[in-house]
């Protein structure tokens, strides 16, 4: 499969998460303060909660329900109660389009 359009880059707010679905996969997109777009799995591994409703702090996204913070770089949880990582996806920017292939996970 090839990368598909997830949203427009202009739809992303700096240091905020946006939930998108690409080919049935829920993904949380974050535009960080350096202008880099990160894509991680949107479901907290501790519970069935959308991470995109959480809080961005630097290069982490914190689950609003349980308080676990996940690295936007590796997908690994940085504190309990979560202990399983979320997937991290490769992001390609083409003009104003944010492209993601949900079948290709970033090698960390």
C-alpha cells in the first residue's frame, strides 16, 4: 500500500493532537514546536481511550484519562499505568498534504 492523505498540514495546530483515520487505522497527528509532524497510534495501550484528546508536552502526548505519557518519537510510554508502546508511523509532507501509510511503522 502507498501513503494516503491524512489531512492538510494547515489543519494541524502547533502542540496539539488531531485524530485522523487512514484506511481504518486511528492515528494521532501532532505538529510540534519545531514544525515536525508526528503520527502515533491514537489508542492508549492502558485503556480504550483516544490519545488525541490528551495533552502535548514537548515530544510527548499524555493520555487524559490515565496520565501515561507516550513518546512521539518512539511510541513508548514514559510512565505507568501504560507499559506497552503505541505504533509510530512514517509521515511524508507533500505540499500541504500530510501523507501516512498505516501499514508502514517507523523503525525505532
